C-alpha cells in the first residue's frame, strides 16, 4: 500500500517511465501522498500535477471538506488532516472547507436511511470549534479556511436546477448506498441526491487539484472530477484514506458508537484510551496516526517479534498522539499518572466537583459525578469492589457521605475530587 510503483503511465501516449526518472522532490511528494492511502486516482495525473508544480513553483490546491455534524473532531478525522499537514509541509496550499451548507442536507454516505438534516443553529455552534481543533494538526498560518455557503447560497433555485441537469438519475443510482436502499425498498429523499452534487460543486468553486476523503467518500470525490470537467476545468485527483477503526477495533471511529478519542479530550484520558487498544489494532493506527517513518514502524514490528513487550511500543504511540494535542510535558505527565493509577495510586490532576445536600447516598453521588450512568450501575460497581473513597474500597451500597472533601475512584482510571456541602 505504501510502496511506489516502479513505472507510471503519465502522458497522453500512454508510455511508461521509471519513478526514479522523476526529480527527487517529486518522488518524495509522491511517496508522502501514497503513504497509508487507500487509492490515488488517477496517479498519473497527480504525477503530472506534481511535475508542473515543481517546474513552475506554483503550489497545488488541496481540498478537504468536513461537515460540522458534531461539536468535536476525533482521531478518525485526523487521518485525513494528518495527510493534509504532510502535503502542506511540502509547500502546497491546503484548503480546510467547512460544509456549513451541505450539513443542512446531510451526507447519505454509508447510510441505510435518510439522515436528519441539522438546523442552521446546530451547524453554527459545531462549526465554531472545528477550525480551532483542526489547527492542532494543520499550520493555521498556511491554511485557507472556507465555508461552502459562500457559493452554495448564491446559487438559488435557478442555479440548483442548472447544476442538477449536469448529472443523471441513472448514474446517481450507481452509488452503492442508494442502490442498496432502492433494492430494499427503503426511502431515498430527493434532497439526498443534492449532497454529492453540492460537494462536487465545491471543487469547481475552489478549483481544487486534489481532494481528500475517507473511502466512504469516493463517489462524492469522483463527482468533483466530473463537474470540474463539465465546467471546463482541469479535473482534480482524489486521495482516499482508510476509515480508522475505533477503540473496539471493529467499527469505524464514531461518537455515536462511543468508540472514539476526541482531540480536545484531556491528556490523561487520551493517553489511557490509546493504550487500551489491542496490539493488533495498534498496527492499523501506527501508519495512519503516527508521523514516525515506515522504516521505524517496521523496526518496531521486528523488535516485538524478537520479544519486546508490545505495550512499550503502544506507549510510544500514546505519548506521540497525546503530545501532538497537549505538548510533551503533559504527555509525560499522563504516562506518569497512568502508571501511578495502575499501581493503585491517585493522579495529581483529577476533575473537581462541588455538590450540596449532604448527606447523600453513594449511589446517587456516583451518578451525579458521572462515574456511573444509573443507580443500577452504581450498585453493580460497588458489588464488584470497583468503588473506592480516599483509597478505601466501598462495600456498603447504603453508605451516605456527609459534608467534606473526598476522592472517589471507579475502576483504575476514573477519579473525581468531590466537595460535598450541607
């Protein structure tokens, strides 16, 4: 997946030449582009664009669009953001596109039912955090940020009808999720056909040379190529990146599946969650989330096959990811706190909470502190000796706490310092 082919067909006559005939900077750019990717379509056109950029000194325009459908970005989103940063570091112009208009339609990709559209107020609230969080990966001083309402709103009804005339229903139904839903007799709303058209029109408006997305976005990305050609532009290339499996190692990372790591989570939680993934999943995460060279990752594999503890290598990944979003000092502190918790100790930095109404039952307090989702779960935790107060295991489900300050611990990793007032 990450090795360069020995030959590339790269001219109208279809002749082939060796990759090693390319200028060294173009070879490096092609290697960076292909690292960890699923598909680069079409590769020969991307090589031609890189050669032109190398000769002219003009940076290529590289587009990534995200719809602000949730208030936070998670590590799954950073797979494409990391690739954007790598291409940005090569000197190309990256465009971070916030789909404030397309969010009102709702992306049907991979869905077996019509997706509820978000309100303008929800979109605005979510968009406020997106660029700030994306700037933890991208260089904000070199990033062009755009909102697709800039060109989608002015289209109006007349423009939307004209745009819709550029694609057929038959071709739209070739899309896998539409085809499956139609075959199963499941409803498809007409407005869902507009989503890929509007995403494709973004590429026309931005004159993109390359668009990035997950593998589930391939149809939408190809739409951009089609519309650019239809509007008389040079078509963009597309780069699809694998969908990152979440903490469970099965489903793609998603807030709705609660298998995610948000990039705004505190350092301790981020470090502990990365360290919790399976050894097998670690090898999926390393090439997609780490900036270490593939040679170094292969070396880690070899060392583990020769007896090195996989946890040591996983710890390096956890520290690298945590340091990226919180800095090296907090990453070191997160490792120290994790090791301290594993030995039964209490970390230096834990959430603080203040409640009134003492005395209160321990079950109610666990729920109010977010350490249990319900009274039933609180009771099960206590029965399983999973609750400690100031380091002492609690066995009495009827226990009530009076006014005072307590360190409440659930399991090895959840802590709250509670001040209870009368």
